[in-house]
């Protein structure tokens, strides 16, 4: 199973968490998987997705593809997670 986008997403979030001495997320924990789903959901909100309208459409489309791929990969390993922005 290929979960490259999801692993990249979690790694990126964990790097930011390390800067601020926050907790590290793991795909092995059900609680963390839902937290990751919530972060993807937040990143998919129109304001965050477009950086309040500052990003060009091509970058927004790329972000949508990346986040959608990460969400699909997360759903493939844990169908119980839920996403508001994606209607799942």
C-alpha cells in the first residue's frame, strides 16, 4: 500500500510540532489518525487552502490534489476517520 502523500504530510506536521515542542503524531494511533484527519480537514478549508486568496490557482489545485491524496490514503488505512470538508 502506497501512503507516500500521507507520510509526507505527517512528517511535515511533525517537523512543525518539533519546532514548538509539540506532540508528534503517529499513524499507529487511532487518536492520532483522527487528529491528522482534522488537520487535513482544516488545511482543506477555503481560507487555508488559498492562503486567504493569495495563492495562484495552479498552486491551489496542487494543494487540493496533495491533501486529497493524503486524505484518501488515510481513509484507506482507517475508514473510521471523518472529514468535514470532504463530506466523509
